[in-house]
């Protein structure tokens, strides 16, 4: 399915979603990169040594969840927009998802937005908590969006207004 639609299967995702006990300890990266491509900016961006050095640059990345602190430095560096940070400790009923964003319009902090799953389908509503847009990110913004906790592993994009 991934090759035909670009949407990973449950089996693909099972190999990259952090274990429950790590999710319960705070923000952590979820790297949804499944294809063999010559690429490694995620590795060079990570200051924590959480992404293992690539033996072969075509290999998919391997993350050490215990080293990852959820800083999201890797999120804007990934040309495939394949890295997300999920914090299931954000509040009693909300998780925080930090996601890469290259669309217009750019949402504002506090704005309510549609939450999209990996297929681009609306699955709920969320609130933008922060918009990171530093020069070093080179126009790949990082949107921090608070989502219903049960959607933390579903929400992978947002829709702002009617403009996308
Ligand atoms: S979120 Fe930060 S610590 Fe975790 S893999 Fe990415 S760059 Fe490394
Ligand atoms: S930077 Fe992104 S696309 Fe490239 S290997 Fe890392 S996760 Fe995959």
C-alpha cells in the first residue's frame, strides 16, 4: 500500500511507533520513513545522538527512543516531512503533535484547525499552540497542535480555513 498510495500500513507503523512506556515519559520523535532512499539529514540534525549513524545511507533511520528528548530539531530538516514529535503527557485529555508544515496560509497561535490523518481525511479539531518558523528551518515550519489524546498517532497534518 505504501508504494501505491504513500500511506503506511499498520504493520509499517508498528515498527516506528514508540512503546507505551516511552510515550508516557514525554515528547518523543516518531519517524515515518519507510523507503530506501539516499538521505540522512535526520541523523546529522540530532544533537542527542538519538538517530543511529547510517551504515548505508539508503537505510531507513533507526531511533533510540531513550535518547530522544523530543526537541524537534530533526522535524524541519527532513525533506520527506516524515518526522513528527508526539507528547502524550501534554494534558489530561490532549496530546501535543509537532508536525512539519509547508502550506499556506500559516495558522496563528490559538487558532482552531481541522486535524488530518495520513490519508488527508479530517478526523477532528485541534488548537495551534505554537508556530516555529526560525530562519534555520528554511521555510519548513513546525506547528505545535493540541489534539484529542486518542488521536496522537493519527493526526499528521492540519487544514487551515478553506485554503488548501
Ligand atoms: S526530536 Fe530531537 S532528540 Fe529526538 S530524534 Fe529528533 S533531533 Fe533527535
Ligand atoms: S531525513 Fe527524513 S526522509 Fe531522510 S532518512 Fe531521515 S527521516 Fe527519512
